[in-house]
C-alpha cells in the first residue's frame, strides 16, 4: 500500500464500524423517544458536521434533512442560527449544546451553554442531544480520517 492510498477505517475494521452504526441507531431511537423531531436530529447532524468540516457527512445529512422536511432556507442559515428567529427555543438550546460539545470551549462558556440548554430541554432531551452530538462527532472523525469521498449527485 502506498502512503497516498486512503485507509478507510470502516473497511479495515468492519466490526468497529458496525458497532458505531449500532450505537448511532440506538442514539437515534433514544432521541425520538425523548421527543426530538427527525428534522431536529438532522439539524444537529448537519451543524456538528459543519463545525468539524466533514464533507461526506454534510452531503449525507443535508440530503436527509431535506427528505425529513427541513427547509433549504433554514439549512442555508444554520451556521448563523443565533442571528435569526427561524429556530425555536428547543432547537436553539439543542444547537447551543451541540456547539459546546463539539467545540469544547473553556469552562465558563460550557457552563453558560449548558445552563441555557437545561432551561429549554428536559433531562431526557438533554441526554439525547448530547448522545446524538457525541456520536456524530465520532462519525465525522471516521469519515475525515478515512477521507470518505463525496460523489457527484446523480442528475
């Protein structure tokens, strides 16, 4: 193998990849049980992938969000969600928590974002959002490390 050949982590250790996918399914089930909508779940996947710069996951989850009924307008302004009124209180709290978990800012900012999220999310929703974001971060890292390609859309 040459040093320029991509090492697809999911292909070299398929059992680990299957385990991560199994975790992803359980986390999604828990999120739905906690009352999170499919569109919010996909918004969290998209925002986490934006923060991590994962092109492969962005391609997949933007498409999933649109299929779930998310609007192209809200997806377009998602990086600036704090500067628009297009997102409700639950969505704003979940997005703040997602950014805090992904970016791991200094303790005072984490505590502020955590308090905001706890004011707007039930304990079950807080946990579900946290697990969604933690898992999405793992998927992002696998895809970024593996350099999973984004294939051109079929016309």
